C-alpha cells in the first residue's frame, strides 16, 4: 500500500537578507513581505522504496546546501540521500542559498537556517505518511509565455499535475509543473519578498482543494518568460489563473494510478566546457580598469561593449541603480574586476569539464527528472520526444546550481545565458555538446528509475 505525507515550513528571510537577481551590486535588501516563502515537502513510501520531493521558494541552491539538507533528512528519517530531490521555484523576489557573484549577497546564517527548514519539512512529511492514491494528468498551455532568446523560439507548453488523495477521498497534496521565468512580480515589487507566479498557483490549487498542500515545480525556463503584458497590477494573476485551470482540468481528465510504486535513480554527468582564453579575461579586465580610471566613470558606448552580454536589457541596469548611468556602469566594471580576479589564478589548470548531479524519481507512472541548471526548452522537448514516459515533470534549479545551460544558438551568439552566466557562476562556458550530454544523462536516470520497478 502506497503511503504519502506532506508538510510545509517557512523560508521568509529575516531582516537584512538580500534578494537575488535583478542586477549587479544593488544591495537589494527586502523592505516588505508581500507573501511568505515556504519549503513544501511531499514524501512517498511503497513499503520497499521511498522518495521525498521538496519545493523551495528560493532563487537557487548550491551543492553544499543540498548535501547539508539531505544529511539532516537522512539522520532524522533514515532515508537515503539520493531519494531526496530539492528544487527551487526560482522567484527573483527570494534569496539564494548558494552564491552568484554580484547579484545578491548570500547570508550564511540564513542559508543554514533555510537548510534546516527544508529538512524539517521533509522530516514532517515523512512522519505524517498515510495510505494514499495518486492521480496524474497533463495538458498544454500557450499564449502566456514566450522564448526570450529568439523570435518564434520554442517553449515547452506542457502542464503536468499530480494529485495525492487520502483513502477517505480528501486531497492531501497537489503538484504542478510548468516552465516560465517567475519575474512578473519582480517588475512590480522589486523590493518585496514574494513567491511570484508560483505562489499564486500554489494558493489557487490549495483553495480548490481545502486542507491540501500544493507544490510548484519549475520546469525548463532558461529561455522562457511570461509575456511582458502580465507585469501590471491588473494582469499579474492571469498566468497563474490559467495554470490553475490547466492543472485542475488535466487532473479531471487524468487517470488514477493503480498499485503505484516509487523509485529513484541518480548519476553524475560530466558536462564539457571550454576554457576561457587569456584574451577574454584580460579584455574584460582592461575595459573595467579603463572605465574606472581617473576617478570618473567612462560611460561612453557601454551598451555596445560591457553591457552587451551582461544583461538582457542594458537600460534596466540604469533604472535599477536609481537612474544613475555612471553608478550602473561602475557596478558592471566592479563585476568584471571581481570575476576575472577569481578566474585568473587557476583558469589554465581547472578541469575543462563540469560534474553535476542528474536525478529521477518515480511516483507510480509519473516521473520527475531533475537537473541543476537553468534548462533550455529545446532540451526539454528533446527529452519528451525520446523518452517512453508519457507523464514527465522537469525539476530544474534542483540539487545544486550550475547557471544557464544554453543551446547552440545562444552559445554562438555569446548571449547573457551563453557568455555571462558562467562568469557569475565562476565556471567555464558551456559548449554546444553540453546540453546533449546532460539530456542523455537525464534519459538514462529515467530509464534506470523505470527498470528499478519494472524489472
């Protein structure tokens, strides 16, 4: 008999913690709490195997956070660390638990507390297990998001939903999976703690199923945003309402899984990267030093040089620095000095591959495959095409953080995702082979997870 449990703890940061993303060296310490951040856990046990899924209202986490949290869960509940999946909603109105250079200072006290809170949610979910049934469904949602990296670019339109019911028919939990950058609230309330669209979806699903807990799993959104017209107070909730309708409709038309079993599988993928050249490093450093020389900031033609790949929208950096163009350019120069300062001492000796965890968990006939990147839509669509699994969720920003994993288009364009992200992650740039290598690893863990039970 399958058993499931759900629990939630709070992750709202204490006073003085910076929110992550949105710009360089803004020191975006929050001023108001629009809505509280949470860690929400869902535990499954089929009598032989166990898995725990934890959704975190954080922007990103790193491997250290993942390791600490899994260890705490293992010590308290006796669960294998590899059976625990930690994933982030990626709200840009939340802190990070793992540093990204220049886009929000991490607080080590908050990071440790958030790990304890995430572990507590998982432990409480495990302790509250009760006999349960699972229902799964999926649909497609278009017209609310777009590929921000190229005209008419691909998106993954799949909305996948899971409902966990107690044997008395009441709903214990609901999980929904969709991929689109949660930056709508950031444009409206940049100084507020906020869950953004994922929070609106969670609240709506819980209202539809009183007494339940809902989880939002962020999918392949490295190249996908919600449409800009939703970044207004009047239209902010429209994408969430559409997602709620799609999820509830998918569950109504979905299927109950008979005799559901659970399983997990993981491996370390070794992603190819390419070494920075000395000229690339010195070029960024020379420009920063030149613009800061003489006590005045040189702002001439910065959009075509230092600002070209540092941000998707260069003029937004000026707005976010209070309209002070010199201050914005100085912040970008500071970033170039700091990232090259980190990289120059050992860039010639670092390994030219990046190890990263890939994980899959199975709940009945529903699979959830996780990676640590800002995953691009073409990769998700490729996995859907090649996988025999019909009900498949993607959990990105999971179990660590390796920044954007762009496809060949963005790598060749030296875009923000292809050229800037590895700088603030203190990594080498990815190559056109990196994404396919990760996709192959994700397909392998799905297959291993499937065979664990079916064999």
